[in-house]
């Protein structure tokens, strides 16, 4: 995490992107499986704030993460911070090198089944993913 | 010509076909091929059929190394794969088949999906525990159960409720 970047707190109405790297997590109708939102092994779930970013900026960040992970970015889900907060989770700014808008969703319960039911509800909230546009590939 | 009742493999179909000498034999050969086609189709549709096991094995193969997600994921172990295979085998014949996946903690997941708010997700652990969570409209159900070789009744009930139109 970069110490030099200070970011404002995440507002409930803020939009957050979760990039998707696995095809088998995208259902045939374009919605996401809960698997995408289970936070292990990290204490938080990584998301990117839309704050002051264009569509192209967002996809560029997705591609940068893809290069770091060695997996192609396929799609992204957009959710408002309130979708996490209603499950008593918190979204905190967590800027990293090359992504000042990085944030983490923290406060997950330790029990796996409790994490899963929250993940299912978040996936339902997320609706259909946005597929990576051809021009960004 | 000879059509033995015990000749039931695909290779024996070819043998029957090549030996067919009459219209009756050709008809019998066609019927046998059709029967095999239906059998394979039903296996593919059944949750315990070839397609389900193939998809499960593919998930295991793709996720058996640590860091398979490029972000520190735990590997899907052989023990987890075996538990998942046994869980799949234990489902009642004709039960709707799940789709498969893996979570970053190395658990294999099975999902039954009837819509965004009619969903059941089951996680299989290497030590024979299953964690389940289901959305059923406005209500939800979640918890953990030991897997002792038989599908837990609660999970079977949730599969039925999620997949019944």
C-alpha cells in the first residue's frame, strides 16, 4: 500500500468495480456466482472506486491488475458501497501503487457459511457484469 | 447373423453393424445405436453423469496449485476433489446437476441456480464439511453440515426449492 496517497473516505453512494478473471464465475445470463465475493485469503475483498475515473481508466486498471495476476480480465461488476454496508461490511480506501482508487471491503464474519450468504446477496445485487470491451483488449 | 444380448458396448454396435446381413439386422443395429445415444444423453443430463464429473475434474485440474488465481489462493487439494466427487455421487439419481467452481480458500463449490434470488451454493472442504448458503426470494438459509457419505437432508431440500419452477 502506498503511504503517500491520501484518499477521501468511501461514501455509501459511491460506485465500486470488482474485476472478474474467471469465466466459470460468470453465469450464462451474465450474472456472477457468489464465489467471486468470498474474501479469503485476504482480510478484505479488493475493489476499485470509480471516483474521478473514466470508463477507459477503469478498464486500464483492470488490465494492469490482470498483468500482475497473470490472468486476463474478462468483465467487471459494479456495485455501490451501500451494497456491502447493508451487511455490516465497511469499504475503506486502500491505495496501492498504480491504483490510488483501490479499496478493501472489510469486516467479514469468520464463519464460512456466513461469508457465503453475504457473497450470494452481493452477487444478486451486482446484476449482470460488464464484459471487457473489445477496444480495451 | 448373431446379435447377442450381452453385446452392449459401442464397439459391439460397430461389430453388429458390419455383420448385419438383413433388413431386420440393420433395424436392430439402428435401435441399439439409438438406445446408446439415449443412454449417453441421460448420463450427460444427470448430475452424476459424465459431464458433471468431467466439469468437476476440470476445476480440480485448474486450481490444484497454490496461487491459481494469481492472488494467493489456496490450492484445491486431492482430498477436496475426492470429497466433492463423493458428494456428487451421493446425490439422488435424477437430481438437477450443479455447476462447479472453486473459492480462493481451496474449497470446491457447487451451485444450483434458479435466478439471482433463487440460488444455492455449497462449498466442499477437504475434511468432509460442507458449508451452504441459499437465497430463496426474500428468505435465506445458510449453515454447515458434516458430509458422511449421504447428502444432508437440508441441502437436498434446498436443491429442490431452488430448482423447482
